[in-house]
């Protein structure tokens, strides 16, 4: 199970990175088209339809898909100056409370996002750009990112309970 979860987090982070790269390619193509359009007149189209919408959807998707990988790899910003001075038992207690609160909040956000996706699909919501995109598609990717984050938080909490030592607050992260 450990290998599967680690692979899930890694693949989610890799997909987030690919989406960031796709944003860079899309924006670069738009810039080149603008430049060619000014240099050569109207030979080429000067814009990619709805490029800003697509970039925004990819940014949202990459942000949420990267959350679990970032959590498990220790990339989130933590303030350890106070907690590292406490005993291990107190650190475990604070980390447990933090993870329980995080699981609750992310669980609620995941449930809400699921309901939002359902509503968007039910009503056939589409974006208002040049190319109408069903909003359920980008919302579904955000939902998947939240589900993976929720799994990562629960995984971290179970690991904390099993090891009975801090998982997220180690001295080498300071």
C-alpha cells in the first residue's frame, strides 16, 4: 500500500508539473502569434481562442494536483521554531490536532467540490469564453486533487499514530 500511495502522490505532482509546462507552452505560442501578427499582418491568426481560460484551468488543476505531493515531500512552509523546542509527545499531540483539523477542512472542501461538480454537470454550466468549456471538466480535476490531498492527510495521520513520533516536524526541515 505504501508504494501505491507514494506513486499516487508522485504521479499527481508530475501531472501538476506537466500542466505548468503546458501553460508555459500555451502562453509562449500566444506571444509568438502576437509577434508574427504584428510583423506579417493578418497572414496568421493573432490569438489562440480562449488561451487565458485554458491557462487558468490548467493553473487551478496543477495547484490542486500538487498539494498531496508537496505535503508528503515536506514542501509546505512550516514554522518549527517553537514546536521543535517541545518534547516529542507534545509535538505528536500538536501534529495530531493539526492533521485532524486539516482532514476536517479538506474533507469539507472535497465534499463541497463534489457537489459543485454535480451541479455544474446537472445544469450544463459552460465557460463564457470564445470556446465554451463544460465547467465540470476543470472542476473535476480540482476535485481529484482534493481527494488525493485528503488521502495524503489521512495517510500522514495514520503514519503518525503508528510511529508515535512527529512526521511533519523534523529538525532537518528548519
